[in-house]
C-alpha cells in the first residue's frame, strides 16, 4: 500500500466553484470560529465594513447571523453576499461561510493559505 497525499484543489479567481472545491473550503471552514456576528439591528454599514475587512485579511470566514426563520436568515446572508461581493460557500443554521479571494492577502492571516 502506497502513502499518497491528496492535494486540495485551488480556487481560481472569478471561476465558479466545483463540488470538490466547495467541499475543500467547507473542510477548512470547519476549523474556524465565526469572526463577525450580526446582531438584532441587522446589516449595517459598519457590519459590512467589518465583514469586508475580514474577507480582505482572511479570505474565508464564518459569520453568525441573527435568529429568525430560514427565509429571514437566507435574506440576511444574501444581502451580505451582495454587499461584500463574496461567494456563499455554505449556510447551516445561523452560521454562514463566505469566500472572497484577495490576490494580495497576507499569508499569515489568510485561512486559504494557512490551512491549505
């Protein structure tokens, strides 16, 4: 039996994600804690600025959205995705995983580089 390493598929800018890439990103995100929590006040400019800064630094982040029905949570997630120009990787309960690649990301902060 040979010892083979499986390389994770790299995500390229502006390319749609394959199922393999999505699975890999979910695996990385599993180790992360939510970095931004959206409160009952909803999606404000300050919250969007913080999410944008986190995406610039970390590229792959988790955010926590307010409680509510699935439709309300999906609407908040969609509003954040549109405002930040990120890609929604997954949404489970109140936690969403967002991706926005930064070609000039700091390797010490980027979750894509650190966990790849």
